[in-house]
């Protein structure tokens, strides 16, 4: 994960369903925590941009490689091991529970739980 202009880049091999995400976070599907977690899930997985998908749909003709697209269009350098992920999400953490500028944010904990979905 890298920061770029208050955006976060998260590389994953699969995107969990909300139910899988809730189970990983150990949040009851019927409680208040589920309501809050739905906002977090939406911020990370629905409202984010999948840069690899965006590249394949729109920019693969303009940029010869995904690395060139990331470097020239997005302004980010990513390690080759991170590029192998199936999803590279650009997240704008508008939700204060995720924004690293706020103390006591939950971003690192959530990223740790998402590690289950990464293939090494």
C-alpha cells in the first residue's frame, strides 16, 4: 500500500464479499458494527478505482505497459511483486475511520485482515 495525494493504493488478488469481510473483521451481520463496516467496505471496494481494470479498458492502447500507466498517468511507482495482484485499488479515504491523518483510525487493522485475500 502506498500513499499518493491522500489516496491509498491497495493491491489484492481477490475482493471479498461483504459477508466475508464482516466475518474477517468479526462483526455481527445484524449489529451496529455491521452498519459502520458497510461504509468502510463501500469506501474500500465499491467507491475505489481498480487501476488495473481501468488500464485494461481505457489506457492499454495509450501506454504500452501497466507500469508505464501507473508511472506517467497516476504518478506512482509500484514494486513488481505488487503489480502481479489482480486488483490494484486506489482508495480516497473520505471515511475518517480509514483516513491515516486521524489518530485511532482502523486502516492498518483492516489491511491486516485483508491480507488473508492476498496470494503470495
